[in-house]
């Protein structure tokens, strides 16, 4: 199977087309327009059978002299489908048809080797910071609870400053509530 369809233009004669009679593909493929002579317009057309599962971004393509142009045929369905791709040069001067056979893609069998070592518990990786396997000791600065604890401490400082500056009983009681929340967070973090 191939993923390209070679089309030779102007190789033997002006506006000449050389295409294979048939191409077999398993999905999207490229039509490679190889121009061997003067600039030319190439028209590509999918018949009804192919156009049900495949599309071209454009039908008319200008190919400069002595250059190559790739045109992708996007296949969105699956095979098996058989249809014709019409290739025309110089506004109908030369026309060729290519039988396109879209086959089912080959199924890939993927095997995963499973042995007895997967049923045994794996040792925990050691932390690069302290070299210990204790997650509570080594990952403490990385845990989200630490961020909550720091924010609670900042809130406690702001509440204490507000209680001292404003000299208000309600603010003082609010500071004690913040203190209780921080103490509960510390208890939860260490417990």
C-alpha cells in the first residue's frame, strides 16, 4: 500500500499526463503533481463513491514549471471503497482516471507484557530534598496545606494589628476566631 499517488505532467509531451492505473491506500493520501515542463493547471475530481468518504481542499491546482506540488486527499471514512480520481490538465486537453482502492487499515495488535512483579507493592521513591522516604517530612514545603497555613498566619497578623489599632471588641473577637482557625489548620496538618 502507498500513501502517495504520483502524477507526472508534461514529461513526454505538452500537457501529457502519466498516472498509475490503480492505487491502493488505507487512509488519507497525497497526490504528488510533478511538472516536468511548462506551467500548467491540473484539475482533480473525486467520483461519487470517493467523495462520500474523502475530500479535496481545492480542485484546481497551478503547478509551476519544473516543480512539484502535493495535494492531500483527506479520508474521513473507512473502507473498503473503490472509486475513481479524475486528473485533467490544460482545461480538458488531457484526462486520465486512476482507480483508488481504499482498504481497511491493518489492525495493530499491541501486547503488554505483564509479569509477577506488578502484583508486589513497589517501594516509594525517595525525595530529592531530604533523601528520606517519609512523605510527610520530605514533601512538607510542597504540600498545599502549607500554603493554607501561611495564609492563615498572614490573616492572624492582620487581625491582631487591626485589633490593636482599632481597639474594638468585635475586631478582637474576630482575631480570636482567626487564631482558632489557624490552630485547627495546624492540628489538621500535623495530625
